[in-house]
C-alpha cells in the first residue's frame, strides 16, 4: 500500500518537507498499528518551478533520514511530463536519485510522445546507477548508456540498438507468485 501525506477529501497537501514527513510518519504508524506491513511512502514529487521540484525533493531526503526501512515511491512523470526538456536525461537523473535515496518504486508514464519508452529508460537508468553504486564510481563508463536521440513529434529517427549488456537483479520474491494488479473501480491501481 502506498501512502501519501495528503487528505484528498479535504484537499489538504502539506507544503513544507517537515509537514510532509510528519504526516507520512503518522500515517505509517497508523497503518502498522492496523496490521498492514507491505507499505511504501510517497512524499510526492512535484513539477519544476511551480509548485516546485526542489522543495518536494527535500521531502524525500528528510523522510529517508528518519525512516531508512520503509520503501519509498516517486512518480517520475510528475517531472518529465511538465518540462519542455529531454525526458531521457531526466530519467537518467531519476535513476541516480532513486539509488542514492533508496527509492524502490518508480512510477513512470510513457503515454506522451516525448515520454514513450520511459519505462525502459528508467529501468536502464536504475541499472546504471546501481552498477555505479556497487563500483563506487560515477554513473559513466559501465557498459550501460542512456544516450540516444528521440523526437517529440513522433517521427521515427534512426537509432542505434541498445547495448547487449543487461543487469538482472534477483530478489527473493518469485514474480510468478505475485498478485496481479487490479483496477480500482475509481480508476487507479490497488
């Protein structure tokens, strides 16, 4: 279950990192008291400039400092969709942020033309950042690259095929036993 520092019914969204973290910690404790254990905190990343990416990023840093165990989630699309800039580069940076901050869940959209292929890009970015972390080196020169050309109008461009190297991360969970995602009647995933 992903929990947010908001009260949607009342239209409340804490603005400061301190208020968001306080809200998340309170919600986490309430959920744990009710016996829920599969939790992920989402301090909510916001679009650049207005309302402000940097301030919302501060919430992720602050939450991770006080709770190093609860998985975190972020929505990369809140940034890539709302900036007239190269989504591939933004995805590369988000892969590094995720590895540095221990953000385990990255929600990525690839609906708009400029963000198509975003799921694959964020996966490669995460792989690159993970290899860099393991090697204790910058995310460069490890055989994984996000350098490519993309056109925001949808016209196909000739692009060299990606490298053959693929990092596979094996976890204890067998994905064949995972529960399928079910659409909530209100339209989001549960």
